[in-house]
C-alpha cells in the first residue's frame, strides 16, 4: 500500500513569494490533515478534512494560508505571501476515519529567505 | 502550562539499557495517548497507543499510563542504536468533538553503542 505522498520535498523561496504544497493521501483514507512542524517542536494541526469538507481550520492563518481538497482525495496547501517565519516542515497526514491511526507523509521542507 | 510536556533531552543511554521517556498532559479529560517515533529528517511514525491505566507491552516497547497523575511514559528495553530518534507524545484533546491529538515537543533519544 502506497503511503502519503507529498511534493515538493524541498522548497526555497524569497519572502513575499507564493508557495504551494500537494498531498496525495493513502487510498481509501477519508480524513486528511495538514500539520506544521518547527524545528524541535511537535506537529501542530493547521487543518483537517473529512472527505472534501474542512471540519477544523481553527489553527490555519487565513490571512495568508489557504487549503483545498477537491473531490475528497488530493489536497493542496498554499501560502501567499510567504514570510520568514513560515520556514518549517509542512506535514500531510491521513487516516481512514477520524480516530484511527494517523499516517504521515515525508513532509515538505520550506525555507523562506 | 503547555498541554503536553516532554523533556527535550537529549537522553543518552548505552546499548542494551532501558530508555525511559516521560510525558505529562494538562487536560484530565484526555482519553487517548500515543507515542510516535521520528527519525531525523523523516516523518512521525506511530509505535504505541494506550487508552487504559496501566501498562501495555509490544515487543521491546512498554507504554505506561497513569490518568490520576496525568502521566504517560514509554519504556524501551534492550535499547539499540536504531532506536536513536525523537519520540513524540500525543494526547487526545477532549475539548474537540473528534479525536484531535495534540503533540508534545518530543524527546531526543541517543543510544550509544
């Protein structure tokens, strides 16, 4: 079974530029998560989808971050414009349903210069 | 007070010894507890979960939960150099209507050959 796939793995951009991350969850997993992980910290939830519905986006900075999950499968996370403090790892994860084991992707490492 | 606390480490143990990783949480209503292992540059991987007070054993790993003390621990017996990683404690948030988990900052473990 293929795992959670994310791209790009690494991205370096200048501040104020836009960036987008893509995630393909494990087949059959209805719940998809985007987490932010700073160095030396645990993952922090940005947004959670149940199928195509964003059911928890309370931690998503909506002034510059946006996300979508069209057709309830793949998802994209966008930052526009990026700030220096956005440098972090953006982890996508999925689970069969809420409450089941969460499987993480390898992460997208963002550096804003 | 942070919701999930862990000693950041690094915790160093000799090969073959028992590594003891500790985690405390602030919300007495939390019901589900997880340990994730994260190798450097990799994504978190679930290794144990526990819901009831007491011990749960899986191979060389034992999770211990004490809800009265709001404390959960992970013991790794016969530690191996391949166990060197950051261990993330995650706790369910009872304030949410679904099984949202909150991650601690992680404890870095180094097993010395």
